[in-house]
C-alpha cells in the first residue's frame, strides 16, 4: 500500500486539488484561481512523465490563465455591471461564436500537428482536442460565461478516457466526477443568470 501511494502521490495530490478547484468553480468563488495556479504546476510533472506532452504544455498555460482569470474576476468589468459589483455570470455573446470556433479549430490542428511530429505521443488527436478546447474553456471561465461549462463537459469526458488508457487512475476518476459537476454547474450558473436578470 505504501509503495502504491508513493508511486501515485502526485496523481493523488493533484486529484485532491482538482476536487477543491471544481467545488470553488461550482460556487463561482474567486479562490478557484489560487488553486488553479498550484495544481497545474504539479500537473506539468505528472503529465510529462506519462507521455501526455500536450497536457503538460497545457498545464503551463493553465497556470498563466489562472493568473489572468483572477485579475479579470477581481478587476474586470462587463457591460451594465455596476461599480463595485462582482462580475456577473452571463451568456457568451453570439458575436463571439465565429471567432471562438475558428480559434478552437486552428488551435486543435496546430496542437495535433506539433504532437504528431515533435513528440512520441500516441494520442495526438484527442490530446490536441482537449488542449484546444481547454484554451476556449479557460477564456470563457475567466469571462464568467455560462457556456464555459459546456466546453468543460467535453474536455472532461475525453480527458477521463485519456487518463484511463494512460494509467493515471486517480486523475481519470477526478475527470469522470468533473463531467457530473460540470453538468450541475451549468444548471447552477444558469439559475444565477435568471436571478441577476430578475
């Protein structure tokens, strides 16, 4: 048992931090960004040692995005937001859809190409997919758009599968749970939009 814990300590630690992170995200707490700085720093090592190079690189982005997210939630402003009011949860404006889709497709193709030609990854298509959609998801989360949950449902489901086949059991379980929480989070945030409007 001790050997097992020693072998999987990084997986276990980042899984615990991941649970804390998703609970804070569900509650729309700004503290999620602080956990979001620590967890991906540890994930860089975890993913790299398991051959998930796209995810390792993505963890670097997550750390930087967490800093950005904290700044936006703390100091950002949305249209019709009152002075001193916390940034509200809103729908992603439809005018942003074409650019968002284009960015996702380009990021997916580029990541897929890099993973296929410059690493020994045996899952470049799916690894590239989760990375590209995570870029979009983190941006949407930083802007407190409801649709961020839809992006994460897809990312989490595919990531769960990847971690199962890569032998990272705790992280796989975490991402399976993420799918469930993301669905719940979507409906919780949707109610918050209605509450703000009323």
